C-alpha cells in the first residue's frame, strides 16, 4: 500500500476555485494538512510565514504563472514542487522541469494519481540525520558532497538541492565511478518507465551539473558514459 504521509503540509496554488476546493477536500480526506492559495501573490504571502512539505502548483494562472513562480522560488527554496499543466506536450513538461519542478501532472487527472505522485516525491525528500562520527565526503573539485547528510558544499556555502537532485546525488554517491543507466535512474526516482521520463532525467542531470561543474557543457565529475548512462567521478 502507498500510504499517505499524514504529517505532510501541502500548499495548493490554483486560480480555479472549483479545483482548489476539490483538491483540498480530497487531500485532506487522504490524511494531509492542506492550505490553498488563489494565485502566485497569495502563495508568496503564505510561504513567507509557513513551511510546507510540498507545493502543488498550476502552470496556467493569470498574472505570474506557475513556471515563473517556480523559477523564482527555486532561488531560495528547495521545497518539492509538482506542476499541474493543461498541456500534454513534452516541451511544456520539460520547461517545467527546467524551471525547477520535481514532477508534473497533466490535466485532467485522477485525484488518486495526484496522491501517488505526492507520496513518491515526499519519500524522495532526504531525511536529516544526527551523525556523531565524522561525515564521509566526496570531493568534486572545489565542491564537496557530504554523503551522510546529503549536502553539497562549496567552501562554507551550502548549495541548495531540490528533492530530486538530492535523490540523484544519493544514487550516484552510492555507486561512484560506476555508470547508471537512465532507465535505472527513472526506476530509483520512483517514476513510470517511459521515454518521456528518461528525457526528464536528462533535464535533472543538466540542472545538477550547473551546481557541480565549472563548465557544465564539458562535465568532469557528472559524466555521460556513451551507451551506459551517467556516472559520478569524484576526485
């Protein structure tokens, strides 16, 4: 059974009152704490005073749309974001992932599928651990990855990672210098196996390289291995 994580607080952002009410009632019945916002400005006010475990965000909203809000939030926030889009084109989905979303769901959708997606994302969020022993680290040039804490640092600066990026780093750090196929990454991320999801992994890798590599277009540490997938090659 894919039980809901009942302590999770979800923020729904959608300009359609009917959809907001429907999702709020359905997610509440499934054990979540739910708060709803009618637009991006309302969402910003709520985020300024409350902490959320996940944001469900509509793309097509008047004023500041979901993609713009996602890009802006990603400058300071690592909270997982699931986008709701009325468009099924792969280009729209890729734009959402490039903006910093962790997943997407195309309207119309079954509310039960939304719960499954939310559960999958929340289970990927790294859990903070209290560790007494000295942390194990991987050195990636000037960047170091704390394997125990799941943190990426450059000097004294903590590099913010999204939930998906954190999961990818955990996967790669557990298998350094070993190629991991795109299909295996899709599976480990808890997503359905298809070409679109493999393309989505490519987008996430591109975003992660920007945080690791001095030259993301010529990666030294997060390498592409032809015919085999991707490989983390620490110093």
